[in-house]
């Protein structure tokens, strides 16, 4: 009996040691795999940071209640297609910020539906699903507060919205962004921060959305930014120059005002106003102008959910921007869901209406004065 007890005790100890060793072996294997994955992640992050690499993907679906058959959202540019799942935009970006005495750069290649609409003249065939949206070099001279020189192709400095929906409060773009202003410029920029609160930039470019100039004259731009506090900022942008093909004398003028008010961390207001005028542009060779104002309010309830509301008015007095002399209004409601993975989902409802028949084209003729759409979009940036 004593020997049996001793044998049982020995077996128990052997089993415990074996289990302990096996557990330790599993832990070691888990540790090895964890280290391996961590090293891979660190290497990937190092390469990403060294190149300034980022990726962006945006997909959507829009349903038009009034214009189902034509599959078109009239007076809309970036979300022009309806009733079809779309890859709106896929981008690969390489970027490095310049510091005093050093060079920076940005290269942004865009693919998808959006690439067709932002394609600048002189950069390949129009209507392609590929666009070299930005390609520029920065250099900051080590003088004073730092004079920045930029040369190449870059997104416009005008307007409260940008090409990538993820950086806007709403999914669809405003009428002002679609029709009142340019998308990109090719040329030079010189900027200088006069103080911590006031900055200025000067532009000499080919014009509006021209990689190659369409005449022998250049367009000039000027921008002033005033940010007295985190609560308020005001930007004034001006642009002047000839934009018509082979026409060096009939100039286009644009003034753009942007004000951002952020009374709390969760609440923000954006007001954007534009006025444009162009000489000799209408079919009778007369001057034409356009004007508009948009207001956006956004409230973030928490880190996961937010809500944006936009309303705007746009008057195309002579029909040179939209093709019809009209006054257009729109209201847009955009909830936003931000997942922990980085994925952003935005459902959206929008109502557009005009003083003229500008919607629901039937055999090339507009039959309606309004349209209602609902959309859902998915956005992810890595």
C-alpha cells in the first residue's frame, strides 16, 4: 500500500510537470508568434512612415426617387450616378512635410468615378478613370517664419470642401464645390505665416483645372487666413485671370470666403460664400456671374456617432456654370458612424430644388424642378 501511494504521488508529480512544461511550450510558441507579428508590423509601419504612404478607398450607393430610369443625379458632380453600386474613389498617396531648409513632396494618384470628374485639361484623355490629382514639391526657406515654395499640381486652395468625402462633413459635395470653384491648379505657390494668427499665400497657375495652359496668360491667386483662436477662423481667397481657350483678355474673377466657428469640441459651424464673374463668356459675348452661400453644422455626440446638416443657395445668373439660368437650393442630412477599425459609414438624405426645370431628364429634356436622393457611403483610410 505504501508503494502504491508513492507510485501515485510520483505519477501525479509527473503529470503536473508535463502539463506545466506543455503550457510553457505553448506560451513560448505564442510569444514567438507575437514577436514575429510585432516585427512585421513595425517594419510595415517604418516603410509606411519613411515613404509617407497612405491609402484611401470610398464606395457608395445612391438612390434617386425622381430619376430612377436615367441613373443620373442631376446637378451633382461627384455623386452623379444613381441606382448603382460604385467605387467612387481609390487613392494611393506618398507625402512628406517640408521643414525649414528641407524638401517635402506629395504624389496622389486617384482612380474610380471621381477621377473622371476632376481630370484636368492636358493630363491625358478626358473621362478616364485615372487621375494624377496632386504631384508637387515643397521647400521651406529658413528665413523668418519660413517661406514655403510649392511647384507642381495641387488641389485648389478655394472652398470649404475637398475632393475626398472623408474630410468633409457630408458625403455629397455642395453646389458651390461642384460649380462655383475649380478643383485643381498647376503652377507655383508661395506662402508665409506673418504671425501665429495670420498667414498669406500667393499663387501663379495655369488656371482652373488646367495641367497645360489653354491660353498664353496665367491666373493669379491670393489667400489670407486669420485664426485668432481655436474657436474661430476666417479665410479669404481671390483668383483672377483668363480661363477661356485661346483668349488672353476676358478674365474670370472669383472671391471665396470661409468661416469656421467651433464653440465646443463637439459642435462646429462652417459658412462658405462665393462670387464669380467672367467677361465675354455667355453665348452673346456678354459678361456673366454666379454666386452662392452654404452653411454646415456638425455635432459629434460621441467618438462613434455624429450628424451633419448642410443647406445652401446657388444662383447661376446667366447659366454659364450649370447650363441653365436658375437659382438652386439644397438641404442635406448626413449621419456618420465611426467604427473602431477606422471604417466610416455615412447614410445621407438630400433634397435639391430649382426655380427652373433642371432635373429628371426625359429624352434630353428636363421635366422636374426637384429631386430627392438617399445614399450610403463607406470610407476607409490607412
